[in-house]
C-alpha cells in the first residue's frame, strides 16, 4: 500500500479513502453558551454566561443557508415553527463593528 492505494500483481486493486474530522475545543470559552435541548423539537434555548454585551446568533441549515438571525441577550428561545427537520449549525458573534462603504 502506498498513498492510500493497494497494489496487486496485476496493478491497482483498490483505493482507501481516509478522512479525519475533528472539532477544536475552545480553551477558555467552553461554557460561553449552552444550547438546549439538543436535539430540539418545538424550540431551542440559548443561555450565555456573559450578559455584558448583546450577541448576534445565526442559525444555518446543513446547506449553509442562513435561516434565522437574531440579536440575543443572556437567555433566548427560538421557536422552530418555521424550520424543517434536519441538522442546523449556529454561530454566535460577540462583537459587531460598523463599516462604512462609499462608492465614488
């Protein structure tokens, strides 16, 4: 075997595809947000340990389509009435910056 390819007497017998996936853990923010219940049915609740600044939560479908965007505080519940069954990912933006674009 060389580079994922298995060679036999008559040539290539088979190929092996090895995929490694992992999620890097955040060192000091591991308890920054709790999302529960998971899996969720009627609603999902997000609880943050930091109440000093508002946060923006974005919920994405498995197809990377933005389905919900909401400004949240310490405890926020999102109703799932408009969602279809499936896998979702969420993103939390703690700091927001304003940009000014001016075209001549």
